[in-house]
C-alpha cells in the first residue's frame, strides 16, 4: 500500500510540475511607441501571474522630448539618476529570467556607458553594461540567466557609469539618454516594446505542498 501511495504521489507531483512549466515567453513588456519622451512614467504589460511595474524616471532627472521613448537629461551621477522598470511575481511562483531586450540612445553629451542594475543585489553593481555611441540607437539583448529564480517584486535600473559621454568628452547636464523599444533585423523591425524573456515556474515551497496534497489524496482514495 505504502509503495503504491508513494508512486501515485510522485506521479501527481510530476504531472503538476510538467503542467506548470510554461514555455519561455515575454514576462513583462513596455511599449514606448507614441510617447513624447517627457512622461514621468509608462505602464507595462505583464503575463500570467506577473504584473509589470510602471517604467519611471528617477527624481534626479528631467524629462526631455524624444518621440517613441522615455528620455531624460541631468545625468550627473546622483543616486536618483536612473530609469526604473520591473515586475511583481504572484505568491507561490517564481520567474527564471533569460534576457532583457531593450533599445537605448544617448546624445553626444549623454552617458557613454550605461549599467543595468538590479534590486537583488541592492543595486550595488551592474549586472550588464551598454556602450553608447553619440546619437546612435543601440539594441541590446542582455543575458540574465545567471540571476537565478526571482520572486516577489523585482526592479531593474538603467544608470550612467562614470562621466565619459557618448561623444567622447564628459557627460554634460544637458546630455540625454533615452530608452526605447527593441528593434531587430535589417531593415530594423520594432518588436513592440522592450521586454524580459523568461519562464514562470512554481516556487519550491509550492511544489512541496502539491506533493503532500497528492500523497494525502492517494491515501484517501485507497
């Protein structure tokens, strides 16, 4: 009896795990099309069990006009100089991120090196960097697979690193940086936003509870 119950419980748990594992999809997406650039925030679109946080501009920055983007000047290295975006994962779930696909552009006096920072390490160090050319759109696919499973609220920030400008001088107060939709291919094709790719899976605690439930159910049926 015991062995049969154990097999049934393991089988039930395996079936639940297989059903819960989703294909790699867009976890959260922010479409910058139609924005004037000066907006203080932009709503995102989440996915199953994931809510997108608004994309926002830090208090140390000033909005700058630039169509189809969120743009700002005032990149002076303050802690409040950043673009922010992220998501909240539903309780009992976690997200394994694969990548972030995003477009950026800096003016000549804008930041020459931009870092992607992460709430998981309290923004202590960049998880990736983007090198900006003067007035050139940079479309980046940033590998985030090393971050591991994420749960709860997860925030990312784009911040300037150092004082070198995209034009080769020093970052100026009037220099701008914008974040835009990700484009790919030649000719370039708008992918409908900038976005995280990843997989939503049950947390280990949820899986353990499901396993116990399967074992109890099998015993009751027996």
